């Protein structure tokens, strides 16, 4: 692994088969039981014909909100859900619990890992101070220091086809910036979620609503991992707490960080 990142521990500060289709009954029970078609004084033969057509009509496509909720331990087949999947957005969001002026800076990051479960170069660590990896195949949206507003607070964009073949896993993490000095932890925020979106059509594929009971006194979290198996990609849900925060996580994956990270 190429060496450290200068005086700043994180470089210079630059401010399983468990997917499903939800059944949708568009016809409902609207009338007298003739396939859901209400009798409006049509001849019986016409009513029967309409009822038969309604019964044989194909089920409507899932709506954009028809995503799958996952939890710790799940191993979700993304390509089975979306066979043409190429580019994804990983979005994370959270809200503050406390009302005082102190803001909690939560950071979304990822590590591009090889078969030894290690980064190959420093640039395989994509975070607020290194917003691109693999020649742009992975991009970070930039640092949000407040978590204010609705929707995703930070995002990653990943071109799955653009990742080199020796990148077998993409570890996705959340952490508190400067947690020890600020005396902050992930238990101070609420409604933390992670979601995977098909970037090409904007449809959400899968969502994790994190278990807040395990976040007290935790500075970092290995949230989930994208796992490559041949041409397929899976989402492995981990929710592994890491007390040492982002510095401790980075060290696990071969990144050399300075003292105090």
C-alpha cells in the first residue's frame, strides 16, 4: 500500500433470494364480482367478455416506490431485481436528535477492495477528501456537514461496469467526523438510512433503515457491502459498529493514517 496521507490523517480538509415483487390488484372489488367490472346494464355476454379480459390482463409493473426493505444479515441479489443494472446511486440520510447549535458531521465513505479484502491504492478510499476512485467509476457527491433538509444527505455514484475486475467488494461506511474530540457518536442522530437507487431510471431498489439501538458510543459503522460474484452484484447488510471511527475502518483496509485519526 502506498504510504500515508500527510499531516492531516485524511489528507487536506477541503470542505439471498429474498427479493420480491409486491402484488398489486388494480381491479379491486368494484362491483358485482364479474372480474371486478361493475355491471352498468350491459348485456350479459358483454359483461362476461369484459370480465374475461380483465382477469387475463397482465399485472402492472411495480411502481418506483416498490423497493425492498433489508435488515442486518440479508444478502440481496441486486441484478435479479434489476437485470440491466449498470450504474447505481448509494444515498444515506439522517436527522439530528438534539436541538442545540452543535452540529454532528456524519460522513458517507466507501472502500474498493480486492480478493485480500484490502484497498489496492490510496485512491480506493473514496470519501470527503478524495471524491473519485477508479478513474471516475466511483464518485462522492461531497461533504454535507449539517445533515439538514429532507432526502439524502450524502451520496455515492458507482458505475458497476466501470470497476476493475480485481475490485470484488465495495465496503460502504458511515462515521462521525472528529468524533473523539467533539465527544459525539452515531447515537446522537436518528432516522439513519441507506438506499440503493438505479441511477439510470431513478427507481429505488433497496433500503436499509438502520437499527438505532446499536449506535450509542459508536463513531463508525460498516453499514453494507456490494459484493461481486461473476456478472452479478449483491448487497450484504452488515451494520457492524466500529468504535474507532473512520480511522479505525481505514486501517483495516490497508490505508495508513496519521496519529489521532
